[in-house]
């Protein structure tokens, strides 16, 4: 009788292990392969883990859906082990251009083209600008080659690189010319000033002599 409770307890423990035992209880092992087939993905990004479970689950052990992309898929009503439902959900996600991590790159492009993680807003590739655009010279210039200059097929001759111009005749010269303006050097100005000062000194000297003679004559008288 005493052994029955122990057996029951052991049985309960085994049941719990069986229920929780496989590490991917809540995961569907076929979903990563279904995703790759539906979107033409040759290889999942490394962030998805070895078997791709990390695209939808927070851990490789599976469990509750806990990533942005996983919640996007789950919101489409995909059930456990429902590959056909997953294909329908992926088609709707692709058509809607859903961007689970809000990095301006859709989940479809991140996985199929860039091999980046649709759950990480910092993991994305900047798309390259489209080629062959930019106006009339784009397609026509590309088809016609470099000589068409992007004008839709019409060739424009740029002409010689170094054009020669005719030599113009010299204008006739006349006899009248303008006289060169007078220039004064420092030495010339100095000589003129000295001559002026000398003339002033002489005049003062002659004026003084005349006054002295006049005073002497006045005294004698």
C-alpha cells in the first residue's frame, strides 16, 4: 500500500517530463523550411539560429512566440504544425510589405534579399540607388555609347579640342602722342626747396643791410 503513492508521484513526474520534455514543444520544426521555400530563401541569417527557430522564438528551446517577426506571423492566425497556414500568412506579409522591426526594410526583403534579421532594427542593408535613371540621357545614352551624350541617339560633334582663330590686322598708328607726365624725384624737390630758402635768406640779409645804412644816415644828420 505504501508503494502506491510513490508510484503515482513517479508517474506524475514522468508525465510532466513527457509534456515538457522535447525542447521545441511550442515550435514547429518544419516552419523554417516552409519559410525558405515560400520566399525563395537559400539560407537564413545567422541570427535565426542553426535551425531557424530564433526567427519566431526567444530561445532555441522554442516556447512562446517572442520576436517581432514571430508575432507578425502569429497575428495571421498560423496554428501549430500548420505549414499551409504559414504559406498563406507569408504571402499576406509579403504583399503588405510588413516591416516587423521598423527599420524601413520589409521582412521579405530582409530575409530573401539581404539575409538580415527582421527582428533587429539595427541589422539592415541600405538599398543601392537604381541604375539607368536620371532623365532623357539615361537609356538612350547607355544604348548609343559614350558618343551620344545622352541626347536620345543624336550625335553632337564637339569640334576640335584646340580651335584656331584668324589673326586680326594691326590697327594703323598715328603720329600724335601724349607727352609723358612730369615726374619729380626726391632729389629735385630737395634742390628746389634749398634754392627757395637761400633766396629768402638773401632777401632778408639785403633788407637788414638797408635798414642799418638808413639808421646810420639818420644819426649823422
